C-alpha cells in the first residue's frame, strides 16, 4: 500500500501491454504493428484493413467503451491513445508521431478543492472523421469530433470540435481557414464539394 494525499490507496499494475493478434476484438488484413507497440485491453479494440501502428505507440483501451481504427489509417511513432471515453478513427486518416488522445478528465464540476486526482472521471468520446491529418505532437481531448478532411496543426490542443475541410492550429486550436482545392484531380471518395 502507498499513502497518497493522506489516504491509503491500493495501486495495481496495468499489465505489460504485450498482446497477440488473436487478442483483438477485430483485426483486419495487412495490419503492420511495429516493435515496442503496447496494447491494453485489446478485447475492446477493432482495427480495420491496411493499418500501420508506429514504434512505441500505446493503444490503451479501457474495460468499457471501444477503440475503433478503420481502414487505411497510418498512426506514427510514440502516439498515446486512451479510449476510456471511446475513440473512433475513420478511414484514410493520418496521425503523426507523438499525437495524444485522451477522453477521461477529472470532473471539476465536483471540485471540493482537494486533490484533483481524487475526483471522479468523466468519459467523453473522441472521433476523427474520414480523411483527416493530425499533426505531430497534437493533443485531442474528449468530446471532440475532428470533422471530415480537417488538418490539425503540429502541437495543437484540440478541445472543441472542428469544421469539415478546414485547418485548425494553436493552443487552444483555432480555425485558420477552409481548405481550398488546388488540384484539378478530383478525389473519387470526396463526399463534399470543396470550393
């Protein structure tokens, strides 16, 4: 037992993060999982086809809610995805190295001015819609929907949902501009006309 902030807490290990492919709720074809990737609660993780998970990334599912990674997703090195509130990453998404997603903050609406770490958690989902790119080192917080085709800038902290086909950057992340079509080539899978 360990004394934390004047009370006795029983701390338990979350395990080693080691896994076998058969441990996942679902795992598709051509899924590349690089060395040193750690996975917790793989029974609550679904991974589609053609997915890349970079070295030292941590997929920390939870005993409830799901982490769903759809088809054709690239997740770079050293990312941390914690899906206590649930995470859905849509198809054709890029997640740069060092990105963090966490949807379970402590509930400050119940603040008694004691240690924040002793307050209950609130569980808020995160969704990254199709065709987005999340810049290196960005942080996506719970309750956020990164809308279809959005570019999140490097190091941004996204605390509010974005607009589709837009560029958001900064701390906190703010709308910079809408993406503009600069190529004559039409993406056959674009669902929304971009001006």
